[in-house]
């Protein structure tokens, strides 16, 4: 039997670290830290996750694009529905809240990139670029168009020269893009996978 003093637990009155008498069968040495990049983990891998003041054994289900990775943030504000803005995760506040730093939006005084606290439900990984030629798009196809510092979901109305006319349902606007430089195939992030109406799961 041993008296142990915890690193993360305290007495009920908060005055000092908690001490308990523990049987040797419940004690082990501190495990070594094994460095690894995020790419080393795959669904099914066993890991320990720190939460509620202790390490909990778990299994990787899927990789999320957080923790410094390139992401996109959706806007729920009126007039901005259907738009996504490029950003990166600057800091994790909790399981569901993050500080993000935008790539194309700046503070009002223009001094630095805009930072906001964002809920996890408004974040998705940066979608992959799907190569396409001008001939690949037809009326009715879903696309994202870059305008006003973000990507806006729209629908091809017609082909016009080397570009397209795109209608944006959330704003009611219709715009002509003279080429495809500011267009990309629209992708939805569904249960950890990218889905295209044109190409299915990627």
C-alpha cells in the first residue's frame, strides 16, 4: 500500500493536492511521451486523451481539421449564409470552441488578421481542389464562387464565353464570372468525407 499525492486532484476545500492510500495493483510508472505528427494516427488507433483532470483510453474515429490545420468557417449571419471563409485554428478553448484566425478578413483598424471564437459546428477542413475544365460545368451544377473575401455557394445558370453566370440562392444575386479562376466545384463535408453532386464521395 502507498500514499499517493495527485497532480490534478485537490482536497474538497481546495487547500492542497489530494492524497489517497492506493494498492500497488492500481499504480504504474508514468509512460514516456511518444512524439508523433497528426498524420500518424488513423481510425481504429488506440490513444489516451486528457480530459476531466485525467488520461482516458479511447479509439480514433476520424481526423478533424483542427489544431493549426487550414480550415474554412461558415457564416450564420443574415446576408452571409452559404459563405465560407479561409482560416486556421489559432487556439482550442474547449471541445467545441476554438479561436480562429482568418486569411482574408482583418480587424476593423486593418492592423492584423481578424480573430474570432467559433463553435465547432461552423468549422470544416479546407476542401480539396477538384480540377475541372470550362466544358465540365453545365447549368444546374453546384459551385463555390470567390467574392467579398469568401467562398459563396451558387448554381450555374449558363455558360458565357470562357466563364459562367452563377446564381446565389441565399442572397438572390446573379453574377457573371468571366473565367473559372474564382470558381470551384462545390463540396459538402458529410460525416468526415467530402461529397460532390458531380463526382460522389472523394
